[in-house]
């Protein structure tokens, strides 16, 4: 049976993560390898604590190579028990020399292997994501520094409000990328191994031990073999790691989504203050250069919160293994890793390639005929004329400026304010934006 | 590059839909075929309205066979433009004899092909789902008829309340399956073709026409070729079909989830009033027969609402094609079809194989020492003693029954109520349950 | 205790629905009245079927007036039982003359009253929402007719693509409003009464009957008294009405959200093709006129899908009353009604007051120096020069037009195409947009 | 206008948080007070940096008392601008002596006040939640210690698996409560003040300053006045605090939901191993004692993830103030605080009052006729007979035990295994459960 016939997905409808390193690290083959790694680590841990021969650990480790296994057959046989470990253990035993078969999966429950596999896959995927966030932050930091003083319109509810600088905008994007990186790193450093046996008491490990065993030592050895954290308790239905992942990954998607919607907005034909380095083409209109990376970032930010909500909901898992909550985690967690993985890749490319049109920013500062500095004028003329009259003056002058094409300073002069001077210059009304950029860039 | 290396998914972590017919009909290969079907239908429609040679329609149709295309290459090239149609059109043109190439994708935009492909895939997947719901309803109808009068405890907030019948429970499950089927059929019968060109005005079809064309005729011909409904307007950002799908699919998952949680609950070791025909095994405990189908139904009901929420959210799609909302639909819609497809398959198997332990139901009716009929006793003794005294009498007798092991009728006799007789029989307190079953089964 | 001290919400942070008719119809007082209506209808129904005196029905109906009850006290006493019916029944009995007290709540369970109350509240709220959608559709229909031929840029991924008309855009908004109205009307016409007693068997109604009663007759009479549909089965854990509401309300929010994001986008300072009739002010910038209605529509579309997802998730409700799923419906359903109610009000005001700047639309058509018609030129010049050369010609002429300020027709002449004429006129490239408007407006 | 007529909510349909301290701290009045606190802090901060008279700070602070303001009027006037600050500033100015009016809201934008108000409300609500989690953890710790060795069935997929102890279960609940507390405390300690002016550049503060001002000093002074953290950047569209809150609150709801579903399950009539100290009554069945707290915890866990998903989604907020994403945060954040606040209160009461029926646990250990220790027997008899024969022996003996009522040890003896002894005692197969309890309780 070929993959196509079986119904394999290769990312045809997921351009956001298709072909990405994170997609590879979260593929079925990657999950299979991670579960095999868990099985091999368990047998080696048994050997470490002295209860099985060291050769058994080596034999299982050697056999535990994903390419030897038939994923499609495993997937189909996974159905009857509701998880892939039962057929996997059978196939792994068959792949191990007869004398070592009894040492495979000793004392473990399916969930030990699935959960440990999920943590390994997560660790491998997060390593890439965190690196891409670092690239993203670096590129955004360079933009912030370069455009520390580049004035442009600040926009609220879609309307020009007061000037800001492109540096401040970039510094804000960077701070979100760093926040996301920080939250993911915190989760990454705490990903735990899972080992508890059928009901999380570790009882089966005692039962299978040839002599007295402190099963907690086995747990330690297992976690060390895997490079995962040893948990205080088996966490079959204490889903703290899953809840933490849900939060950190949804956060990251939102953080990068902000970059996406901003670049998308600033790329609009009428605004065109930035453009993606290599925009996407169109099947119908040869001239178009679409903000594809920004679009995909936005699409990711629309999907991640819902996926995370399934994971948060699955924390309310009854008993020692629940009837549905656990099974409901697998696909959403995998897809969440991919969605964020694709977004981090897109963000890095976007940030590194972003083209900034400072001329257009400059022109846009004057689009409202000076209203963009009306807040300032009102504030400063209030001292002279009182608040109400100041407001009226500014409104009248702005209207005149737009109607006559005169500069706002000229229009104010016609209203009798002869010394408006610098007050009407948007470049001189960026407030603390440059200082805020400096302050934000101190963070590393 | 093999699929494993590329990161293909084959359902290893989706036992709920792994290997299912719906999974096949929603695979990348199925989407590819559906998009090719859309392209071929477009060229044939052009021929139908007399603007391209009939041979061109035949040539494109012949070339438009998914197995000729390299999905992985398409997936990778899809990235730059953010959707798979640009590389697909290039490959399709290359697969068509040179003289017909110009008739490929004439006037269409990527979204015409992707959306039409999504509708074709949806139609093909829904056909299976609806059939599985029909099987489910039929099996549940048989259970309802067979157990019309089989009394069992009704449970509210986990506590025995008053008796019900297993027939009424089954009739309720059936009514939900029929409701789900009805809602999916309504959507199925309205799935529209998509054709509008770059901004939904059909202008390019006029531009490419060799002579005057009423492009609306082309739209009609295209929809007829596909067997899809002709929409009143191109719906690039009028996402009614997607919103309807979201609602109907989330509904179906919830409807089947009710069956799942009920069977899961009634399968608990302590209750054990029903059991799955073929429960799932355990990697650690050979004796276990797990309610795997019920578990997977519950897991589906946990995932579908979140996936649907992404689709509802994507209805707020700006402009003539949005920056993210459209791209955010693809994976959630596919996964939603699969989750519901897997659930419908599981529900059918579950309903057809369910084993009912009427003896256990009978024993459970007496588990509370008669409290399960206390409502009735209170009601009927109120006429004699007033409400307050009736309550006190029933409470005292129930306590005595539990403590002494006496029947409730005996215990009431000890309290001076000598004619409780049938009043204490749970079988005689199923109310209108049998009549409700009859009423519900009239629906077809 | 005043409401403020108790923690009442009056909509201070919900400008979208604050003070709306729907907010009033979904207030605690409205829910209280609806539950009282259910209680009164039940006693009257008992009278109708001849089992309680007609005076009792009148007495309970007279007592069942919300202003007589202390909502805050009810809310606090609701805590111990987890729903407000237990204290409500106590207070209602106290408000009824002693001789009729025994006829209050006879045979009913809390859920009968809460669910019926929810359906009454829903019916009353939906009536307003549907009317507001009708107003919205009427206003949008007028816009579509008035601007059937008003050309403007069509935008995809934020970039000018090809021309469309503002009429087509308005017709699309209208079709979504009508779709939403249709789906809500379908739900509205099927809202069922709830009556089943403790476990949905209607047994208690038989038990309380003075003589033989077909409890199904009581159910009919009860539904008639309420003007709600008589359900085939009590639906305590068959949540079809809730699932349908979730879908229809989330659909409506998405449909109106599309109007919101479009108006928001077209209101941007740089685009400014439309403006809200009465935009919102700013606390800091006196000149600003914000697209507040559009913003609130977008905010509604962000909240509704998540609220609906809770309702869909609650369909998987175990037993005859579930442990959490039912309780989880109340607030999300109320908030969903309010969010959609506020959105429908905002949409009607927005549509009725929208100002259209056709001059700006006209200017924007020429913003890309003719690229907006490049698709058409390429199509038509392909016949003469072949596709590749046609593309190159158009690209060169467009660049020249932008650089020199010449018209595209002039630029093409410089490239040797002397008869481009009408081909370069965006007004002549709106395709079937006007015809589509006509077609869409036929729907009523 | 009375609150009822206006549509006030007092929690009638929210028994989970009705009347709670958190509900009070998140009421409209509480939000109003928090916004007034922000306004007063701003004027005082201006005084601190020497730009307005100290008397002005005192005057605004004195006027800024919520009970002086008409919430309903504010709510209604909030509509036109889309937020309550514009009318609030007007009313606050009117409440301040004329000579100080000009110092109200100086330089600030609406969002400065709303966001700061949200952070103050959040801080006040979280303080209660964290304290309730502490109470919960303390009570659960006591249960864990008391029942360290109390054996009971471990259950997976609803089926008895192997024994566990109630202490381990309680220790797990406690660890989740502590995890939730830790995550909320982390957020609590970082809640930032918001101050940036119209576009987050702090420019207006410079403009309004009577002499040169380092506006960053004003920001520091403002944060100090409020006891909130000074942010590195104004965070109008850098929604890190909101994303963090979403994650931590959804986590807490999930963590407590686990307690809820477990207690609900163990309270089932057939299991009845625990009971709530004061269960809820029923309007129809006088005998029932419902697990109401557990039910409400479960209901909370169903709502919180969806509410959090809106907040995560709102992180993708375009420009300097977005068109909808910000407005979409308010109600979900408030409701999320309330849902978690109610859950924390319920959890504390539940944990403190939980009644444990160790006799029932003991009886349930023997419900499967020894299958609950089959894993152990298989493991240990494998050494003697090989794995396959061991399995068969255990299966045969278990069946015999159930059929004959004999003990499993006796049944094994009949199969020729005469020394099963302790191996069949479920109390001796709790593995490391007691040691894990000790280990978990070391965490404080």
C-alpha cells in the first residue's frame, strides 16, 4: 500500500509548515522513533539498575530504529486498542533477538511510551522553534536600531493618530519574539519523562524486578537515558506539561501573529510602507507580490488558540487514565507544534528580508494635512488660548491645510498663529519612541 | 525523498480515523485529485459554452489524474505563493499536449480551484459519514426497540435518580444520530462550486473569451460538470458553506460524543451495564477490555468544537481574499472531516456490537435500597399524609431497607404503610419511557 | 445589598451590547421571569389536563412576576444546589396563596424549568436579532442597488487585484446577513419546551396525577401554553437545540464580522472609501472619527466562535443529567446571544449610516498605474502576441505609466500597442459584477 | 432606571461564582474603581514629577470614588466611542474642583486607563484565587498524608487496572493546585501598568509638560503609585500580560477540573468512595446529595479554555490599537477570572469537606475477583512458567474466582499454584504509591 492510497498527508494544504524541519520532527516517523527511543531507554535503564543484562539494552536499542518498522501497519493495528504501543511492542519484540525479547517494555504501560515519545518529539521540535525565534529577534533588533528615528504614522482603529517610529514598532515585535522564546525555553527545560506503569504507582516495575528494586531509581535512570526531567510524580493524569505547552505555544503564535498582521497591514497597496523580501505570486495576476509570509503568520495565529484550548480542556482527565481526554491531545499537540514551527520559520524569513520604504512613511506622515500632530498643537496652544479655543483653532487650520494644499504651519498663520514652527513637524512629535527603542534593545 | 523523510502523516497518532475511508477521501492525494477535477471541469465547461475546443476538455481531463503528479514537490513549491495551485497549474500544463496548454486554468484564480476542491473532497467524505450515521441509527433503533421496557437506573449528576429504560436511552442516542445526519445532509445538498476569478467578478472569463460570453453561463456549466450547486455569488469571502460545515460537523461530533460518554460510563467496572462488542486490549494488563470506541468518540467530541471555532472565526474575511482567514481554514476543515468521519465509523461499530447486561441493570435498580422510587412514594403518600410527613416516612424506610437488607416494601410496612405494594417496584416507575420510545422510533 | 456591592454587571465593559434590547431580554431579571413563566405554564397545563384547579393556574401565574422576587438572594441560594430553581420554587410557593402551593412545580425537575426558561429567553432575544438583521439587509440592499456599477479596487491579500464594484461588495454583505437571518429563523421556529421530570421519563407527572394521566398530554399542553415546540423526547441530555443555537449564532457573528472587517479596512486613513455615519471619538485626539461599529463587529466575531465551542462541547453530556456539561452552557449561551445581539444592532446602524466616497474609489482605481487591469490586457494581447510577450508588454507599460505619470494607454502606445483604448479603463473591467448584483438582489 | 430593567447580571445563572469575592472584585463597580484609581494615580504621578500641583493629585484622588459615578449612564455613553473612558473622563472632570480639571487624564489615551484598570482588577482578583488555591493545596495535602497507604482501585479507561492509594490520588491533585498557584503567582508578580498615550510613544506627556520632562520618569512614578510593574515598553498592542494571563488561568481551570472529574466519578452511586461534605439538593428527589462542587469545577474547566482562546487570539493585534482584538479581550478576561475564581472557591470547600469511604474502597479492590492484581501475578509467575502459561493460569484462576466466589489465592491453588499468598493481596500491590506521596509532599 502506498502512502497516497493510505491517505498520507505531506503538507500539500499546509504551506505554512510544509517541508519544514519542525514538520519532519513531528512526522509519524519521528513519533515512531521517539517511542522506540523510549522503549530502548527503558531497557537500558533496567540494565543500569542491574536487573536486566546490559546486552539486552544494546539489543533493544539496536532494534529500535524507525525505518525497520511499517508505520502504516502500525497505524492500522493501533485502532483496536486505541493507541499504537500495543502493536509497536509486538513488532519491537519480533525485531529483537529471542533471548532479549522478555526485556522489552518491561513493566511499562502504553501511556509511558506515548507520553515520553511526545516529550521527545516536543523537545526536538522546540529546539528548532526557539532557534528560529532567535533569528527573528536578531533581525528585528537590527530593524529597530536602523529605524530608531524613522518617523511614520501611528495608527489606532485604522486611523492615523500621532507619529511613531518604525524602530519602536520593530522593537515591539522583537520584544514579543523574545517573550515567546522565553516562555518556550522555560517549558523546554522542564519536559519530563513519563514512567509509572498501569496506574502510575510503578508497581509493575517492582513485580518484574528479579530482586528488590527501588523503582524510583529506575525512573531516574530512565529519565537520564532520555535527557528528560525526572518528574516528582508520574503524570498520566496530571497534565502540567501539556498545559504548559499549550500556553507557551499559543503565546508564541499570538506573538508572531502580531508581526504578521502589522506587516500585512503595512504592505497594503495604499500603505506600502513595507514589503516582504520575496512576496508570493498569483496564479491569475502576474504583477502581484503578495505578503505571503505575513498571511501565513496570521493564519497560524487563528489556529493555535483553538488547538491549545483542546489541550487545556484535556487537563480535566479523570481517573488514572481518562476516557478521551488523553487521546484528544495527540493530534492537536502535533498540529500546534507544526503551526508554531511554520510560523517561526516564516517570521525569521520575513524579518530578515523585510523591505522598508521610508519615503512612503514620510509621505504618509502628511496624509492628514497635519491632523496627526493636532494632539500636540492642542496641548501647547491650550496654554495660550485655553483648551476649547485651541481645539477650534487646530481644527480650522487642518481643514484649511487639506483644502488648499498649504502646509499646516501656513494655515495656522492664516488663523493668526504665526509661530507654530516646529510644532507642526511630525518628525518632532515622536515623543520617547527613540528612547524606548534604546531601552527595549538593552534586553537580550 | 520518501514520505517518512518528508514528514508524512499516516494516522499513527490518530487511531480514531487511521485507515478509514474518510481519511482516504481527505488525504493529500484526494485533495490533489479534487483540484485536478476542478481544473478539468473548468476546461470542459469552456468547451460546453463553445469557447475552447472539445478536445481541450478531453485532454485536460485525461491529464488530470493525481497519480501523475508529485505531491511532495507540489507541497514544497506551494510555500512561496502560499497555496498549491500555482505549481499545480504549471505541472498540469506540462502534462497536457502543447496545443491545449493555453486552455488550462483559463480565467481562474487559485481560490476557485482550492475552494472547489475542498467542496468536492467534502462531498466525498460526507457521503461516507452520512452512511455511517445511518448504520448507527439503524443499530440504535434496534436496541431501542429491543429494550423498550428494560428498566435501569436513571442517573443525574452521577447519582441514581429515578428509573428509566435502556430503550429510552437508545432512542435518545438514535435521535441525535438522525439529527446529525439531517444537518449534514442539508449541508451536503448545498455544497457550491467556486468560480469568480481574481476578485469574484468573473471578469477574466470575459477577457479570455474568444467572442462575447455570458460568464454566468460558464459558471453554470462548471457547476454542472462538477455536480456541485451553482452559487448565486462567488463566495471567496462569503464563507457561508464553511460556516455551515463547521456547525454541522461540530454538531455531529457532539451528538456522537453523547453516545460515547454514555457507553463509557455504563461500561465502568462498577456499573458494567453495557460493554463494547470488541473492546480494546492493554499493553500491560491482559485481562482488560477497554471501551475504546467510546473513548475515541469522546476524544472526537473534545476536538471538533475547537476546529469548528477556527472555521467560524474565518468567516470574518476581509476584502476579496483575506490575509490569513482563508489559509486558516484548510487544515481545520480537513481534520474536522476526519475527526467526524472516524467518530461515525466508531459509532456504527459501537452501536452494532454493543452488549447489554440486563441482569446488571436489574441489580443496579435496587442499589439505593429503594431511594430510586422515593420520588414516586413521596408523591403518592403525600395525598394520604401531607408532603412533609410523606417525605419523612420514605426517608426512614429507605434507611431501614439499606441497613437491614429488607425490601423497601417491608421497611415501609414497619413504618405502618402496609399497602406500598407496587409503589416500591422500580420496574413500575419508568413513566412514559416505553411510550416515548415508540414515539421516537416513528421518526425515520 | 446594592447591586454594585454584590458585583452586578451592567455592560460597562461591553459597549457592543450595553443598553441593547437583547441585553435586557437576556438579563438575570429576564431569565428569572422566563423561569417563572415556565412554572406558571406548568401549573396551567396541569389545569388544562384537568388535574389541578384552574384557580391554581391563575394564582401561580399571578405570583410569577419577576419583580416580586429578590434576584440577589436567589443567586446566592442557587449556589448550594448548583442551580437557581430550588430557591426559586421555595420563593414561588411562598408567594402563592397557601391552598395552591402544592400545585407549584408539580412533577418537574430543575432542568425542566431552567431549559424552558433558556428557550423562552432565546426566543425573545432572537426576535430582536432577526429584526435587526432584516434592517441590516434592507440597508445593504439599498447600497448594492445604488452602487451596482460603482467601480473600486478589488483587493486580495491586501493588494489591488482587479476592479470590482461597491455594489457587489454590498450585495455580498447582504447575502451573508440574509444567510444569518435564515439560519436563526430556522432555529427560532423549532425552539422546544422542556419537560421530562427527574430522568426524562415523565414518571413524576403520572405519580402526582390524581387520576390516570397520559403525561404526554401534559407535555403538549405545557408547550402550547409557552408557545414553544413540543419535543419528541425530553432533551435533558439530547442537546440538539443548544447545538443548533451554537451553530446559528456563531454563523451570524461571522457573517456580520465580514461586514465589520471590510468597513474597518475601507475606513483606513489611506483608503477612506467608506466611513461610518457617526464614528466614535477619542479621549486624546479630538479630530479622530473611529470606525467604532466596525470594530465592535470584529470584536464580536472574535468572541462568538469560542462561546459556541463550549456549547458544542457540552453536547457530549453523560447520563440523564451530566456533571458539568449542562452547567457550562448557561453563561456562554447568554453571552453568545448578547454578543450577536449587539452585533446585529451595530450592523444595522452601520449599514444604515454608511457614507461612501465614490471619488476616493475612483482615484484608488488608478493607484497601481494600470496594473489593476493587467490581467485583462494580458488575456487580450495574448491572442495577438502570445502569452509570454503579452505579459512582458504589459509589465513594461505599467512601469512606464507609474514612472512618467502617463496613462496606461499612452504607455502602451509607446510600446507599440496603439489601440489599447478601452482595455485600460478599469471601469470597463468590472466583469459580471453588475449582473451579479442584480442576481443577488432577487433574493428576498 | 433600576438595574433589573437595564439588564444587570448578578450571577443568577452563575452559581459557580455567584456572590464570590472574586465576582465582587471583577464587577462593573470594581472595574470603574480601578479605572478611577488609574486616573488618580496619573495625576499624582504628574505631581510627583513636579508638573502639576500636589493639590491636583489630592483633588482627583478624592473625586475618584466609584460610588459617586453612575455606572449605567457610563455604560450607555460608552457605546459611541466603544469604551467607557471618554464619558468617565467627562464625569471625573465634573467631579473635580474647577481649578484642577485640566489635570485630569493629562496626556493619556483611553487604553492607558482601561488596561491599567484591567491589571488592577486582575491583581485584586488573583490575590483571592491564589489564597483559595493555597487552602485547597493544604486540605489536599492533609488527605494525601492521611491516606498515604489507603489502597483503592486504580482505573484506566473506566476499568479497574491495578491498585493505587487514595493518598497518591490526593497528592496528585495537590501538585496540580500548587502548579496552578505557581503559574498564577508568576503572572501576578509581573502585572504591568499601562501608559503610552495615543500611539504608545508617550509624546503627549511631553507636549503637556510645563517644562522639559523625561516622560519615562512619569511612567515610573505612575507604576509606583499603582503598585504595578513598570513595563519596558507601552504594551497597547504587545499583549504579553494578556497572553500570560490566558495561559495561567486556563491552566488553573484545568488543574482544578481534574479534581472535579475525579471527585465526580468517585461519588457515583455505584462507586461512592468519596462524597462532598455538603452535597447539593434536588428540586425533585429529596434523597439526593449531589456532587455539586465537583460538577461546577468540571463546568469551569469546560469554559475556561475557550475564553483563553479568545485572549490568545487577540494577541495578533494590528497597528498601535487594533480594530476589534482589544475590545474582544474585556468580557472574556473578566469571565475567565470569575470562572477560575469560582472554581478556586469550590475547590477549597470541596477539598476541606471531602468525606472518604475507605470501606467502600476496600470492597472495590475485590470487585474484579482478583484481576486487579493479574499484572503482578503474570509478572511473577512468568519467571516460573514462562509468560504465555503464566497469563493463561491467571486468566483461568480469575474466572474461577468470580464464578465460585472463592478468593483468587484459592482459585490459583486449584490451578496448582499453592504459594500465591501475598501475591493476590491488592494491598500489597500499591507499588511506590506511598513513597511517591512522601516525595510529593516534600514540595511546598
